C-alpha cells in the first residue's frame, strides 16, 4: 500500500466515499452485538473488545465527527451487559476515544506496524484503567490472560481497516463519471 | 474531503475539557454505583434496551447447539434414553421414600409444635451468557422481574446451589455465583453438623470456609449443605465439598472447598421463590438476613 502526502488517508490516493453518520452508528451497534455473543470462558478472555476497537477506529479516522459521547454511551451499555461497575467501561472508552483523536493525525501517516503498536497501547491503556477502577473498588486482580483481548484486538486492526473501508470504495471508476 | 480538513473555527469546548467532563461524569456514576447503589433504575432501563440485542447475539450459539444436537447418533440417543429410564426408576422409589419421610416429619413436627417447613415455588431459567467481567463470577439468566424474579432469590441446579440473584432487570437477571468474591452462603456439614459460611474466592472452582477454628471437626471430602438459617437458601441443598485443609495457619484453619453445583457448565437453573413469611419462632429471635453469624445449636 502506497503512502502519500500529509493530510491524505492511508489508503494511498484512492478516493473513498464520504462516511455517513448512519454507517458509523451501524458499525458501532454491530460491535456491541459481537461483544454480547455468549462464549465459553476460556474463549471470552481471548476475544477482543470489539466496541473499544471500533471506538478507536472511528476516533482515528473520523476524529472530527465522533466525539467522546458515543464512547461514553456505549461504555454504559457494556457496563450493564457485563455486570461491571456503572461507569467503568464508559470512562475507559472515553479515554480510548480521546487517545485515538489525540494521535489521529500522526497515526494515519504511519505504516501498518506502527499503527498496530499505537492501537495496542490505547487498548492496553483502557484495560489498565478498568483494572485500576476495579482494584480501587476492592476486586480480586485477574490473571494475566486479562490483557490478551487487547493483543487480539490490535492484531485484528489491519483486517478491521480493510473491512470497514470496503463499503466506502467507489463502485465506478473515475473515467466513467 | 471536508472531514479530514482541520477545523478553521473552534467548535464547542476543547477535547481535553470534554474528556475531563466525561471522566468526572463516569466517576460520579462509579461512586454512586459502588458505594450507594443509586443507579439500579438507570441500569434496568439500559438493560431493557439491551435485551433484544442480547437475544440476537445469542442466536448463533443456539443455532450451533441445535446443529450439534441434530447430528447426535441414534445409538447415543438410545443409550441416553436407557440411562434416563434407569435413573427415573431409581428416582421414583427415592421420591416415594422422601414423600413418606416428609409426611412422617410433618407429623413429628406437629407433635413438638414446630412450624411446617415451607415449600418454594421454582422458576426454571436458562443462562444466556457468562458475564465477560473478569473481576466477578456472574451469569445472566433469561428471566427477570416480569417473570417474578426478585433480587436476593436463591438459584440452584440439579446438583446444588449455584448462587443468588443480585440484580433483577425486567427481562434478565444477574446471578452471582457462589464462587464470586462477594457471595457467601451459610452452610452446615452433613457429617459433623458444624456450621460455617462459604465465601467465594473470585475464581472458578473454589470456595473457602473462613473463620473456622484450627480444631474444627472438618475432614477432606465433607459435604457442606445450606443450613437454612439465613432465610434465603432452603436447608439441605449441597453447596461445596471440602478439598483441602491447612491447620497450621495462625488462628484459623484454611479450608478450601469445591462447589457441588456444576458452576461453570450448566445451562438451565431453577430460581427459588421467596419463602412464605415465617411465623415468629418462640425459641430464637428471627434470624437476620445474611451474613449470619454461626449460632450455637440448641
């Protein structure tokens, strides 16, 4: 994949369709659905937190449209679904969205490996924040498998970028227009 | 693209201000939830919105299970059927014996003027999913306040006590397993009659009997059943089997048990309704809700 000048997106000089608000909402709802899929215990610690991943994705690629409040609302939903403390995911997702927006200019310039490193750092950071909240609330610390979901989440990043850009590809070539 | 261009005019408060705002809002929620439990109504509102999504998300697993069931061989079905028939025969005789004992017991209790043991309504529920939260041991079941589930009710499976309903939403409920760190069940040893309380350890497959003296009459393999003095769990349900005892601790023995119920592998559970209000017991003061201090046997 060819990288181009500053301000362009990472997908080379291919022009993508503008992202609609509905598309963002649909992908976020799908991520929430994926998070709700019941899985056996050993698998559920390895599956990525799709909502966190999508929040990072949209805050990187649509930094000016996706603010912090979608992250906060989705966090509240995850808190109820996970039976965790009310506000735990909300706070962590907000920080993740903030971090995504904070690095969005630079991350789009980077090759994929650097992007993955950034995403991994953000995902680990939001998990660490949740861990901190729970430890303050007097919970038992979990085993190190807890952080595996961030690793798998970051590993999914290239695939996520590819998949989410698919519907935004222009159907007709520029010469037909 | 208009989106990727930097904004010329500042819109709204800056990002860091918004982050601080949402962080403080989350902190307020956290404190209100963790310390005061003010937010149960908001929680149940969110849970109602979430319920159709949870149902939808559970469809693939259900389909897979169906598909798995479809490909069961006839031989396996036949074998299972035979086994169930045999078990049923055994159970029938057992049930008859229990009925006779029950009648006998009731008569004896009437002789000594003891109040009859109340029977409980049961609601069968299915576990939708295990909570992803790695800090707690909770499952979510598909019955809620609309089906008569209330916070605090006991949940059992065919082997013993699973836990207690800790949050009841309109369509679903959260059940804290006996292995949850905040869950405790008053129990009694079948062999020696020693009373104790099990405490969850926060991970699968183990609970602990705390504050037991070093010389307590407990052995490996002892079955502990609910003592019934808490008024939540009916007496006599298996809770845990002792697996390890360390008596060289400073002041208390460390007693670890394995839960009797299949705490992480069941799919169907029964929720026991609240007991009917008991008449005042003339011998002892009404037992306070748990945690109940172990009281001497009379």
